[in-house]
């Protein structure tokens, strides 16, 4: 039996843990003595029966993130087992030792039974992002486990305690990208769009493409590799735009075929110039909390209506939401409302989602955060 401070659930608050959901919310716990932020705790049912071991956090609505539903100690061997299990999943889906793709998500929080932890692997370098006090406290053990599991495949590790690292060129589906994990968004690159970018490449031949919220131009590179005549990338961040231009050159593509525009996406789409054969719309999360969901749905409706007006009749719109609190049904409803607003017809060609190195635990369906549609717009 584990020897950690014990927290007891209030009456009627045990159902989510019985379903193996990894979160214990603040209102579910009995009063208890003060516990250090990030400490490992033992959670019990009302009758004293064991429920789970996890990281405690004082602030926010989530008080405990469950690490194990077995009554165990969180030792170095525990971290090695979990990271080895995550590595085996990536091996099973063909990402380990893949000559065409040397970068992927190695640990995806709840999907890999490590809530609060993200690890992205970039061509031999691991970028660790802790999203809880407990994972921050465990960084030394996590670094050691990564080295033990990955061995010679791991050249270096960076996390909030190690300071900045140098940008690195990675390979994804035989396309090259420069990644800045110190100053960039997320861990420097949107690894969750790898499969969707490949679909864009397969459909881009002889098309003019408008790439909105383009960040460092990954969709643009794929489109040009797929034979697009011309791509316009729209992004408000000038450093990201500079990286997009560099990624074009890295792949031996003609810079004249890729115009990179520093502009607000909403303002640009109000006057997009000529209509395009393909529009890609990959905005940041419009809602990170439930309280912002309604406003986010309205924003998705507005931006998609503008995007549909920028697509020529018979063209394709790729549109995405990465807002976890906006479900696939709500997003689809916002896009269909946008089609009515724009006076356009739209048919679903593909329903899109995050790739399998961003796994979703069946006990934590909220982890299915990325959703998208490829639409034929007429």
C-alpha cells in the first residue's frame, strides 16, 4: 500500500473515479490538512477503499490528477514503465525509427496515463512540458526515465528548468522544418497536424491555396510539395512568418510560389482578393475554458463564413478547431451555420482529427481536442 497523504472523497463523488476518469475536482474532496502543491497523494472512497494515487494541486478546479488506479509508489521505475509504454505505442504505429518522420509526440498527457505531462520528440531532442505542479516537481525523474528508455536515441532534453535550446531542423513525411522550441508556440511545431497536412498535399495539385493562421508555414510546404501553383500564408506573427519563408527554402521550393503576409486573419479575409481553389483555416483555440465556449462558437462561425467566401465554387476548405471545450458536433454546427451566412453549399469530404501519437483515453474523452472538416464548397 502506498504511504502518501490520504484524501477522502465526499459522499456521491466517487462515480468518475469508478469510471477511471483521471481528474478529482475540488468539490469532490472532504476537508483535509494542508498538502504541499505538487505532492503525491492517495485518494480513497468514502468507505476508505482505495481509489487512486496522483498529484495534488492547490489552485484551479482540478485538485488531483490520477497517476495510477493501482495502489503503488511513484518511483523511478514507475516513470520508466509509463514512458516505455508510450514509446511502444509510437513503435506500434510506425513512428519509431521511421526514415521519413523523425519527430512526433512521445507523451500525450491523459492519453498516455500521465496527466499533466507533454513530451515532444524532435530528431533526437525531447522537449518536456509540465502542465501541473506535480509534473514540474517530477522533472528530474522524468528526465532520467526518458534517458533510460530512449538510450542512444536521445541526444538532449529541454524543460523549464534547463533553459533555452538551439532551433533544430526536423523531418516530417520527408518534408523539412526548422523548429524553435524556446520561442515558438506549443513546443515549437504543431505535430498534431501531421496526417492532415499529408491529406492537403495529396489534394493540392495545380491549385491556388490560401493558408490562414499559417504559423511557420507547414501546410504551405505540404501544399507546394503536392503541386500547388501558388500559396498565400497569412499570420500575424512576424517571427513565425520569417520561419515560414525559411521552411520554404529548406525544402528547395521556389520562394516566388509562396507569399507570406503579416496580417490579422479576420481582417485579411474581409478582402482576400481573388478566390482560391483551396483555403486552410487552422486558428488557435478560441476557447480554453467552458465559460468562453459560446463566444468561441460564434468566432468559428464568423471566420468560417469569411473563409467560405474566399473559396471558389468547387474548391476545398480545410477548417479546424483545437478548442477542447468545443465538441465535434458543436464545431460542425458552427461551420454549417457559416455556410448559410456565406450563401454557400458545403459537403463533407473528410472528418479530421489528431493523429495516433496524440492518443485519447477512452476514460477521458475530453482529450479528443482537435477536430476538423475538409469541405467541398459550391
